[in-house]
C-alpha cells in the first residue's frame, strides 16, 4: 500500500469545495476532483485514513463511467494525470490514479438512491412505517430481502448533518416533473446494468446512490458511481436474507463503530490498525472483482 493522504494541497488553484472525502479545485472552466484517503461515517470525518482508498474510488468510478456512458453521459474529461494541464505537472505523482478532471455542471441537489434490497436506512424506515420514501412495501419483507423491483428513493443532499429521505413527489415539486422523471428512469437503468455486471462477478449491489448535474440542458452523472463509499456490495455466495450481510464497502466501518461506545455526537476516536487494514483490503478487493484488474 502507498502512503495515505488526508490532504493534497494545490496552492496554484482556487479551492472550489472541500468535501468529506474529496477536495475540488477550479481549473479554468473545469474542476479537478482529488479523492483523498479520508473516510466518513455518521456525518463525521474519521481521524484515521484508509490507504489507497482515494485511488479505489477514482479508478472504480472511471471504470463505471466508461461502462455506463451509453445510458447517461458523465462529467469525466480525463483521469490520466499525465494529460492534466501543465500547472499540475509537479503534482503528477500525488494526483496519479486519485484525480479526475471534469466538466463543471449545475449540480442537482438530491442524492438519487436506488434500492434493490432492503437494508440500511431503508430497512429502518420500513420497520417503523411499512414504507420507504413514501412507497408502501409488502409486510413480509425481511432485512436484506430483495425487492420485487428496484426502488428509486431520493434524499436531500445535506452539506452538513443528515441527508433526509423524501418522496419522489417532493423531488418533482422542487425540480419539475420532466427532469425528476428522467433522473428516476436513468437511475434505475444504471442500477440494472451495473447489477447484472456485478452478479456476473459474484457480487450483489444492494443499493447505491448517484448525483447528477446539468451541462446546459443535458443530464450528466457527476461525483462518483458504484463505489464502496456510495454502494452496498454483498458477496453472492454468502447472501442470506433475514439479517445483515458481510460487505465489501464502507458498512464494515459503520458496523465497527456501532460496536463501540462512541455516542455519534462527540469526535470519533481513531480506528484500530486492524480495522484500517481490513477496510483497505475490502476496498481493493471489490475494485479487483468488479473491474477484473489485478491492481490499481
């Protein structure tokens, strides 16, 4: 594993946004998205770093952007650090494999969640109300159970604090019927195509989330896509509904934190070395399984 990076400063460029995991810089009329090795959980950026995590997120997103380009265009211009503008030449080694040069778009302020299986916040909401994002579901459903059809369940995109699940009607009211319908249709199509590929590799994509932007009038995918930060990946061989599943994604860290005495309101403690190492292994494993590549 390479050295883990919490920040990669590029003083020559204006900082456009500092996210929980990514630092975004402006470069002319484009954006440079640098995926660090930070990891977040329960609305906190943890004090520990996961080696190579930023590279996995970037390279896996690059794979999926290319795989799904016929369904929906995306914002990726280049993920090749050698092809970046000359001002970035001295940072090439730092940026390599963890950076995307992308189009600047007008980001649509929703997390576009697709659920093929009932888990996470969807399972909690279903247990409490019998619904997910206002959609009534059969009472017989169990934790981790496969849904009859994948569901589009949007949420707000909070800069701070929790994203909140909303109904599709609320999304329509905010951005209009035509755009909301197009986003739902595109999200479901993306999920179906990626799920078939993942199943062929022995992986279930239980749920995932997308972000979209507008490039003029064109809908484009932005941020990341089908990564272990944005999706739940379960090994098909051990899948058994009725309980939580072993995962190859960030849920491993959430589960560890749930097992500790952390109150989720105070600053989190560093992760134990064994949890850091296991998380890094899981991220790299899912990358290799989904892409068929032996290394980053």
